[in-house]
């Protein structure tokens, strides 16, 4: 397996800063916005985005976290009864009428985002849902695209994008790995 570094810590920070500015500009501020990170790495990226937006705007943006596990359409085992599963949502604000900005690390097939959309809609009806991702690698299976992208990295089906964040991996990097070599 060969490995190439596509983003290091400083370039990841620049990408997050650029996304923060784009979010502020597109939404004409942050008053009606809630950043919602998709667990695990998306939640940490949302926190970094929130910190950067607060530095730029001088006031905090509302945030939340979403665990979309139960909304996945590719789970192989369904638990019985379904009530035994608890979906974790940490969004203290009402989403109705708000602009929700979903944050994730890698956009690939679109299935994670579809699951996140279902989870958000179960909480209420936002006025808008936007998507921010650190990496868009292509290969969509669903008609989903990101509104904010840190880096577009076209990949082949035998490649894997790995996002490492200091909060969980002790280093900030995005690497591409070619499998089978």
C-alpha cells in the first residue's frame, strides 16, 4: 500500500479558513446558521470551523453534532426491536427555519450525507441545508454535491482517502492510499 500526503496541517488550516469565509459570505453572516458536524471527524471539523468563524465574526456560531449510524441505508444488520437503538443528536437549538450547514471530512458516494439529511429533517424543517466537506473525492451514487469544499481530489476506485485529525489521530493530514500495491 503506497501513501501520498495531499494536505498537511497548515494546508488543512488554510482550507478550513477559506470555508469559514465562504460560509459567512454566502449566508451574509451567521445569525440564522447552525454548524452540524457528522460524527466522528466531521464533528471535530465543525468545531474548528466554528472557532475560525468566531475569530472572523467576533461572535460564536451555533453548533451541533449528529450520529447518522441509524439512518444509514447500507447497514447489514438491523436490530430488533428498532426502539433499542438510540440515535445520538447533540443539537440544542431548534432547526426549524434555520440554515443548517452539515460538516463532514470526505464526500464520496453521498450516502452519509443522505443519512444526515434524513436525521436533520426528523428534527424539524430548516429553511436550508448546506454541505461543507474537507475533501470531495468524487464517485457519487446519489445526486449530492458540497456547497463548500476544502480540496477536490479525484480518485480511482482502488484508492482510499484518509483524513487524520489531531483530536483523534494526533496529527493533521489527508493522505491517499493505493490499495493492492
